[in-house]
């Protein structure tokens, strides 16, 4: 299930919340666990088993680590089992096609992915309808495996205490707001709230406002600006004008930001209503003044996960320059690969790794001295070129598209550009203002001036936003969630 | 004095706080009120199984079975069911149209919303496919030793191109029609209706809310065709014009549900001296006896949404009209533009057969004998001719 679906909005959400509000503290984790499973099974009736299995193994690993508290060897084995199992799930369900395609491409063989063979076998036993050609990615697998791992790793490092209640642990993994597309909430961040939390009217109200804000970002901005990119992406890059190419990739730039940050807002809003405080995931990344800063503002929870569990364990920047750069390259290749199983994504990650290394080598100092609009423009353009790599299907497509951005299509401006920019003028201006932080500034300013005014305008925003989004959802034929591929 | 002031500030601060509390309670109530309210109304409202505005069957609640659930059909079916039957469905669609117009867009669901009419956005034609359609007609002419007439009618998007938003994508239909006519050079007699339509663009020749031309538009084409086909056409004064309806909201309207355009009228042109309406045979399936209808006008459709179907009903594979007049026999390969055009031809032929290749799986040779006919006409609007892939079936 996804949040921007009528079924979720008008049935799942109110029913779960009403049940939750009338229940006592003890029942609440039961409700979270069961509804989380239902929520997940709604979209993945088969793969829900995998999520449960992963939960069970990590929970057991945690209990065993606790049991053999003095035996470091056994604790290590538990950690290795947990990490291997999670990484293994990713390898099987997310990367196996990519691995076999790469091998076959390299050696000229045609080995069938064994996972596909298993799918075929299972379909013979019962018509599960599993894909017999490719491996379908279980929704949210990149998120829940990373979350689960944060628990066993932190437990091994003795940063946290063991969770003895299976109910509490599985509530953490299957907490429906964040299960599908993050934010990647680390166990330690919600450990206390899993035991007890309070739900109050101001919290629910703030949660509703954050939820509607995210919904509006997704439904009103991301989906509509995404239409432009869908059109441009399908064009022949050899003959589009430079302006059209730029417009297309800028549309994607906004689409992915509003899609993903909208989803994070919705998740955090829902979390708030349930009494959880999720970490911030986006902080107006497009006004960053360096690529390093961009990555501190974009998908913050993923960056901090890789920093805590890969970069620092590898030695971080404490083992000399050479190792620091090696570590950066590993982290960025993995970050790229996390986003998707293809060479485009690996290259996309390495591209950012390279830019960050260049900034560390001294360019960062230069950026600080430059006027801020110059460093912002540099960062923004660097990110936009990154998106070309990210969302074109092959490396050669990416190359042709970038060529088109420099006029290889033969013209600077064409009719499509003129028409589209005029008819989407309002939408694009809204995208620029909101991603630039103007909306948040106004809301903060209003809050400082008059809290009652802000509260009243919040009520109006929630009502209006929800109704307007409903109109767009009832009409929606175009409603794909970008972050489902990851 | 100062005491008074503190008291005042306190009450102001209290008032501020009270408003804040009330507003946050209101936020929660409004948020859940909207969700629960529309959720419940959707569940308990009476369900339609067919939507007239959308001209399609609405989703049924999906069957609950293991297979459906594992394949994900159940859950996607529930979502379809909810969106199709959502409380106030059409009003939400209209609200989205209003929001889009407010944001400065003039295009919605491939419809351009102009000041006084709706116009369809047409995709650029795939000329390789179009040339196959032309090949089909050529092959047909050769196989049957006949010189067919071909009439490709421009649509609103061409005739009103100057009223479209600046730079709106819009293929040049005049050039397209000329291209097709030159592909057919020597194998068919082209009938130019572009000039007459474009010269009369200020008259009511196209519906404002539907993709068809009006009876008046078809009449202009009839006079243009008559010249080529050696027919002496009737003149306007020979007809009694029956304004059968003035509340027609057509297919374009359905796509946008925009009320800012005046509804259309349906006019039925009846020759003043006609004594008996022709008899119409409708072949919806071959092999079975045709359904017989007295007259070409299906007035029962005047009471429903799809009022254009007053002309010969909905699209059918084959329709034969026994006109009761003297003259030869005419075979028409067509799309629905023919439905308000063909009645004009009944004055000049004893029998007219309309074949809609889009609804025929077999070869045309299996259902008609072309040698029975004196004249053959291909009548398509440019948009159908650009996109339809069925004319190439004439090659077999």
C-alpha cells in the first residue's frame, strides 16, 4: 500500500488511527505490528514472509548476543549471521538479476538467475503469480534490511540495550509509516518510544499537517511536474532542443525531490500521530553550497547510516589520506548501488564520491569564499547532471541526453519548450519556491509573529490540501511512486 | 496602570493560547472528519455499474480468492473500485479541471480548453503506419477494379488551430491530408473538404464538446463530394431541420467535465419531400440475422448522454440502408464521422452499406461483394486516419 492511494487515505488510515487512539498503551504495539503486516502484505502478499523472516532472525540474533554477553566470539557470529542474512536478502531479491546480467554480458554466457528458477518452481506448486523472467523487488526491502541491521550492529557495538520483546522489535520493523520508503529510522532513535510514548491532540494535529504537506508535495507537485519528464524522457535525444532537455531534467530534479521528501514528510507525520519522532530526512537540499553539503541535506538518514555503519568502521578519515579516499569511494559506490541495481547507479554514486573528494582536496575552501549564489549554482548543476545519470536507462542514453543539453539536438529552443514552460509556469514557480525553502520560511515567520494565526492557517491548509489532493487522486491515472524501485 | 497592562497582556496571551488549542482540535477533527465522512459515504452510497459520462463500465468489487490475492489483482481491484465509486466522483474530476485551469494550464486529458470550445490534442502521426493504410486502399482499388472516393475530414484541432494556446503541439492536418491524397494518386479520387470546412469555420460545423462534426458540417462535405461524384446535391432549403436536442455534452466534455462551454445541439436534417424513412439493417454479428430499424435516426439516444448515437446508433461492424430511392449502390468504409454524413447520400442511392473495419476481424471479402456496388467511398476524419491501424487489412 502507498500513502497516496484513496484506499490508504480514506480507509486504512482512519480505521488504524481510531483503533490506536482508543486503545491503551499495551495494545498499541499489537496494533502497530498487525497493521504493519497488513499494510505491507497489501502490496506484497507473498514477500511479507521475507520481512517476517528477517525480523525473526535479527530478533534472535539480538537475544543470543545478549545471552552470550561475555563471549565475544559468539556475539560476533550472531552479528555476522544477521548482516549476511540482510545483505543476502538484498543480493537475492535486488541484485541477482544485475549480477547475472553482468556475468552473462561479460562472458557471453546465458546463465539463468537461480532465483527465477525458484520462482518457476513455486508457481508450479501454487499459482502465486511470481515473475518467471526477472526477480521482482520486494517493496521497501532496501529500507527494512538497513533498519534491522542498525539494531544488530548497534547492539554488537554496545550502543543500545537488547530488545527482549518480540512484539516491540517487530513493531519497529513493521512500523507502517516508514516501512516502504523510509526514512531509515535507526533502532536507537525510537528505542525509548517503542516502550512508551504519548499521543496528544497538538501532536496529532502537527502530524496531520506534516502528512498533508507531504501528500501535497507528492500529488500536486511531484506527479504533475513528472509528466514533463516522462514526455521528454521518451523523446529522441538526437533531435530535442537544448532548452527542452534542460526543462526535462529540471522537471525530474523537482519530481524526485518532491516525491521522496513528500514521502518522508508523510511518514514523519504519520509517525507523529502514532507518537513517534522520526529523524529529519530532507533539509532543502537544492540550496546547498557544496556537494558535500547537499548530501548532508538529501536523504539524511541514508547518509548517516552509511557513515555510522560503513565509513567509520572502515576507519573513516582517521587512517591517513589514502585510506580516507578509499573509504569515501567504497561508501559512494555502495550508496549508488543502494539506489538501484545497474551500472548507471554505481557511476552516479562514484560521481558524487569524486566531487566530494575534490571538495575535500581544497575546492571546498574555494566554494566557501565564492559568493553564495555561485556555489549554490555549482552544486545545483552538479546535482542535475547527476540526475541524468540516475534516471536515463543506459549509459549511452545518459551520454546522448547530456549532449542534447549542450545543443547536440540541433536547436536551442523549440515549440515543445515554449508551450510547456508557459502552461506549467505556475507549477514550476511553486516547485522552485518550495524547494528553495520559501514555504518553510513563511510558515516559521508566521509562527514567530502569531502562534494562533499559524494554528488557524494550519487548519485551513490541512482541509484545503486534503481536499485538493483528493481531487487529484480520484482523477489519478498517473501515480507511480518513484522510490519503489529501491 | 501597569497592573492593568499586565492583565491585558495576560488575557491577550490566554486568548492566543486558546485559539491555538481550538485550532489544533479543529485540525484533527477536520482531517479525520473528511477521511471518515467520504470513506463512509463511498461505502454506503448506491453504486452505479456503468458511468455515462465516462462511457465505460465501472469496476466491480474484486473476487476474493487465493490466486487473486497472491497475484495482487485483489488489491489493485479494490483500489480501482474505490476510485471508480468514490463519493462525488465526477465533482472531484471537475474540481481538478478547475484547479488546473487556475494554475494556467489550458490542456487537460489531451483536451485543449478554449474560450468557447473544447478541442482534442492529436498526436503526431506515424507516417510508416499511415502509408500502410494508403497501401490498403490502393490494393483494394486494384483488386476490385474500381476507383474509390476518399474523403479525409480535418478535425477541430486543424480548423481552429489559431485559437489553440501558443506553440501547442498540433500536427498539420492540411499537409497530412495532402500527403495521403498524393500517396493515393491514381488509385482513388480525393475529395477535398478542407477548403469548405476552413472557409466556414465561423458556422456551427463542429460540436463544441464532442469530437464529431455537426450535421451542418457534414452537409458542406456532402456538397463538396457531390461535385466529384456526379450527384446533384439538394440545397439547404430542401430540408426541414429538426432541432432535436440542445443539451448534448459530448466526449470532450466527458474528458474534462468542464461546464464553461455551451452544450451542443443535435440537428436532424430531413428532406421535406420524403415520404418514408429508409429501412436500416444492422449487422452486429455476422452469420446472424440483422436487426432492423425503421429510419436512420435512433431518437432514444436523445434522452441519454451519448446523443451523437442518434445517427445510426453506436458504431457497428456493418450497416445496410435500403433507402427506397432510385439510384445505384454505395459502399462506405468509415469511422463515426460518416454517421451524420451518410443520410445526405440516401437521396442519391438505392442502397448504402457502411463498413467499419475497426470492428471486423475477417477479410472484407467474406462479408461483402464489392462488385455489387457502383461506388465506394472512404470517409475518415484525419485523427482516425492518423491513428487507426485497420485499413491495412484491406490488403488481404
